[in-house]
C-alpha cells in the first residue's frame, strides 16, 4: 500500500485532552466563580463542596485545588493527604485565608487568599500542568518576581521599582492607575524624562537611597505623586523608599506610597 506523504503532513494534530481539575470549597459562591473562571481558560472542572464528594472524584482528576477550611471539622489538608496516598503523582494546591497552620505536607503549592489573585491560581496551574507532562516550565521571571513582592506589601499601596538610572522596572496596578497610564507603559522609561514635574520629589529620593543605601520614611503633604494642585494640601501620604536587588541582580529602589485616611492634622 502506497502512502501519500502529503496526507500525513496535512493532517491536523489530535486535540489535546483538557486538564481535569478537582475544585473543593464549601463556599458555593467561591466554588462557582472559581470554576467559571478556569473553564474559560480551557480546564475541565469537577466541583465538590464536601469532603465526601471530593473523595469520589479522585480517579477522574489531573490536578486538585482544595480549600483549607471546609467546615464541620474537615480540612483540605486531610483530603490532600488521602489523595497523595491513592494517586501520588497528582499535583495539589491548597487555598487558605490564614497562615496560622503549618503547610508543607502533601500539597505542592499553597496560595494565600486575599493576596493571591485568580491570575496567580492560573499561573500555578499552568506551572503544575507543565511539570506533570514533563515539559519545561517557562515563566515570566520579572513579572512573577515583582508581583509576589507587591502582593506581600499590599494592593492598596502604590508601588514602583526603579533601577540605578531612574528607569522604571515595574509599576503595580494601583500606581499605574493613579499616574494615569497603563501598567505596561512604565518598564524601560525614565522617570527623569517622562515625568520631570509630576514626580519631581521622587527623583531626588531615588538618588539618595541608591547612593547612601538608606531607607527613606516620611509622612508628607508635598504631593509626591500626580495630584492636582488644589488637592495637594488635603492629602497626606505615608512614603517609604528603600534599596533592593532587582530580579536580574542590579541595584534598585522600591518606592511605595499609601494614602492615609483620615489625613493628619496640620502642624
């Protein structure tokens, strides 16, 4: 039988089987929202709201995402331990709103609610999925590095990272929105060239922190960020700037600002 090589070349590859997730959460609203989000990204989601329902789905899943507190004296870590015994190669993520308990048992990853977004969960799943399939894991190192720091500092803080030349390396969503730009606009641009007046005071702070290796702390009404003149005197900022090492090993500065409410009384 003669085989036409063009038929083989033109054949479309078989569709890859979707990754099957076990989503366990006793809060039905959270469970529904999480499943909806992940289904939009191509995952097959099997949901469970109880310890017992989760046990019945062990044989059907590729990755487990388990809430820690399940109520009625049940915990996601208990489900994780049983899953690890029955199917040791299934990756496990535990979601928790507290760090009061020790983690580092059966789970492969632990995400803290309130500090980890749905995008963080998606990144974690993609990483574990690649690991499960034996393919190289490639992540955006700078993005991952800076977002982790920003999550630790807090979403209500305006955060900017600069290198020793005053070039933006990273800007979080809060600072970008406040400065009136898309977050992707900042990396690679110079504070001195782009915002010589808007961020006039930041520039001298960057130089001082880098040259002296000190930390700058202040509560100020000076308007260190982009604030209209008529509002400047009514706003009080808690300012913190400190030296750091950037993701690529270069020296840099983290500049943070938190709006204090109510504002401090004038001296």
